[in-house]
C-alpha cells in the first residue's frame, strides 16, 4: 500500500467518522430537548398535585363498626 492509498483510506475513515459523530450529536440534541420538555411536564404535574392536595376535602371521620346481631 503506497502513501497515496493510505492517505485516501484515512480520508475515507475520517469522513465516515465525522458522519457518525454528527449523527450522535443530532440524537443527543434531540434527547436534550425531550428531557427539558419532560422536566417541564413533571413540574406542571407536581404543581397540579399540590393544588389538588390543597383543595382535597378532609378525610371523613372513622365510623364505628356497626353492631353485630
């Protein structure tokens, strides 16, 4: 394998690796957006749960068991 063939082979590998790195970067960016969206949704759910807990009626007092016949 002469020098020119080796350089061509290295350039081919470099191009392939750059494509792979770009694909991984795209996936990572998409996942980051999804994570941020999920965090916002979780915060909204937590706020709603707090609202529901604040407006929840008091627990009914425990009734004594009925008399047995």
